[in-house]
C-alpha cells in the first residue's frame, strides 16, 4: 500500500459446505476455523472472528484493500478444503459450495456482528441457514433470485416437519 493510504473496511463472509452436508461437527470445527483465521491473517487481512455451524461458516474480517473479496474467498475455500481433506476427517471429499455472501459493516456495528457470529450454535437452535441467509440479504437491501442462492436441499423437509431444530 502506498504511503498516505488509509482504509477501514469490515466484511462478513458467509458460505456453505457442498450439498449443505453437516460435516463441520463440533469435533473438528474449532481446528478448521482456527486454520481459516490463519489463512486470513497470512493474506494480510485482520481476522476478527471465524465461526459457524455444521454446514456453513461466517467470517468477520478487516479487509486488506489490495486483495479482492473474491480472491480472499477463493483462497480460503481452496486451502481449507485441502486442509480438511488432508486430515481425512470425513469419508469422501470435502468441498465448499459455489458462491458466497459478502457484507460490509461500519466499525460501530462490529460488536453486534461479532456477537451474532459468536453465537451461531444458539442461533441455529431456532433458525435454519436458509432463513438466516435470506434475512441477512433483506437487511442489507440486496435483491436476489431464489434460484441463485445456496442449494438448500434439506431445509424444506425439516421446515415441513416442524422440527424446530436445524442440524
């Protein structure tokens, strides 16, 4: 970065495991999220919090403006998939779904976003990922086409069963 350049850019990233498989169980989740935090730091971003649930992830970071959001997501997905597969924690091959959400926040909103990401376990006791993601898009005023959202394979089934709980 050039002298005299000052930025303050905070971004929340959200993306899901391929086929929305619930592979990010509590056994390995902390290690995966710590690894992802290291990727973010090594790219020159500021890792604020990485957390999620069994089938998706939320990342809050201070963005290094010399690296695009899409490059960042691509590097995180590629490296973390390799890390997970190298450990052979799951049968088959772990992958992230195509696409992601990227949402900007001002410094005054960081505490609320941090708390929201930190409390993903509790949040998903009553909310499924589809509802959560659509709420974020609506709060941000983002127009979207349902056809291009993440593949929410099992949410409709669970919602129709009125289970009230999302795995």
